[in-house]
C-alpha cells in the first residue's frame, strides 16, 4: 500500500487514539465503571476508526483505484471496494 507521509501519519494518529481509548475501556470494564461512561468511550473508538477508514478510503481512491483504471482493471477496483462495504 502506498500512502503519502501525511496520510500515513494521519491514519496512524487516529489508530493510536482508538488504541488509547480501547485500553481505557478495558480498564473501565475491569473496574466496573458506569455503563454510560464505557459507552461514551466505545463511541470514541468507533469514531476514531471511522475517521481512519475515511483516510484509507480516500488514499485508496486517489492512488490505487486510479492505477487500476489506468491499467484497465476498473472492474477489479470496483469489486474490491464493494466487497469491503458489503461486509457486515
């Protein structure tokens, strides 16, 4: 995967945020924290991962998909993206 330095730093930053929140969530559950407080933290992890997905998708579309289309592999590029978004 090719990523510009900026995109890579952005993705890593967001993943580290999610990691930190997740560690906190584990600690909170182990210590029987108030459910709403735990849920607040899980939402923060989900948001950080969503933002990471957006960075990765933007990178993929601007680099990989463009290369696939130029190489005559547009169907492959479309199929890959659809496969990711159809997973549950």
